């Protein structure tokens, strides 16, 4: 017997929990692309907004600087980003995406796009558009 839900936030909370569980299971068992979520998002941020320092990335993603430092060090080791020294502060630097990083990002973006398009193939275009708008609006709350 299904539980009666009185407030839309209850439905949204439950559906988000189910979505996160299914998304994690799908990406763990059937990897989409070669980049993990953090690498994909960091490369996307740097590619979209230009070079960025670790502190700015940490603020953008609301993570500790140490976490972003580890993640960006991995990207640098793989040749996806490189450091640009800060002329005013010899210790500081910005990160810029490499050609290899841009190619990897594009490949992963295409694979993710194809997976989402496959999942939404039976949805009318206007439902897809509205879902994208509402999801974007919801994500901006956290910024």
C-alpha cells in the first residue's frame, strides 16, 4: 500500500533519494565515459569559465581546498590541466585545461548526453525542456 504524500516537497525528497541511489548504482556498475564525476565537473568548470585557482574552485563546488587540491592534482598528473603561476604570488597558481583535457571532456560530455537522451527518448520535447529548466532552477538554490 502506498503512503499518501501531502506536500510536493515530500515527493521531491523521495524522488531525489531514489534518483541518487539509481544514479550511483548506474555509474558504478555501468560507467559512462572515462572521467569520474569530480573530474568531469572540474574540467567542465575550467573549460567553461577559463583558468581558475584551487580556492575559487573550492568555493564554486563548496568543498575544502584540500579536496579540490587532490582532485586537481590527479587531473594535472593525467595531463588534463596545467598550472599557470600567479605573477604576484609565487605560491599561487591557476589551472587551465589542456588539449587532452578538452578532448577527454568532450568525449565524456557526449557519452553522458547520449545516455540522458536515451533515458528521455519517450518524453515529449516540451517535457524535456521543462524538466531541464526546473532542474537548473533547483540546482541554483545550492549555489
